[in-house]
C-alpha cells in the first residue's frame, strides 16, 4: 500500500514543538516592549532638558509650564515639572507600565534619578 501524508503522531509532535517555541518567544517579546516604553520615557526626559535649557537661555529661569514648546511620545504621561531654587525636577510615567522615570537639574535630586541630567527609571 502506498500512502501519502502525515500521521496523527507526526502532526501532534509538530504542534508540541510550535507550542514550546511560542512559550519561549512570548515573554521575550513582552520584555522587549517594556524596554521600548522605558526608552521612550527616557528620550522624552532628555528632550525636556533641551526645552528647559532653551527656556532658561531666554528667560534666565526654569519653568514648570513649557506649553506647546514640548510634547511627549504617545503613551507617556507627564512630565510633572517642579522648579527648585537652582534648577528643576521632572518625572514621567507610561500608560502601559508601572515604572516611572525621573530627572533633575540642580542640587535637588528626585528618586530614582541619582545623577544630574541623567534620566533614571524604577
């Protein structure tokens, strides 16, 4: 007898292998998305530094309201800017992650940022 096609066992083995590969790939994809959200928040904070410094160059002071001079990436909430005696602090969050990112300029640190001008997330 000459048969063509796959047996049920062969098809079952292929389905199990595809399931194992999917179980490995899905968590890695979710981790990659989380990293992308953090990168967009850090990028927005770096852009905020540029906008604040441009405002400072014109007004010789920092502001907590940049108005239309600054826009965030989609999904990023904030920034919440607080002016201090010698600079400002700012933090942002994202709609799809619980982590927040902060940055500061001057002498008043804002956790998790621990180095002036460098955004940090936690």
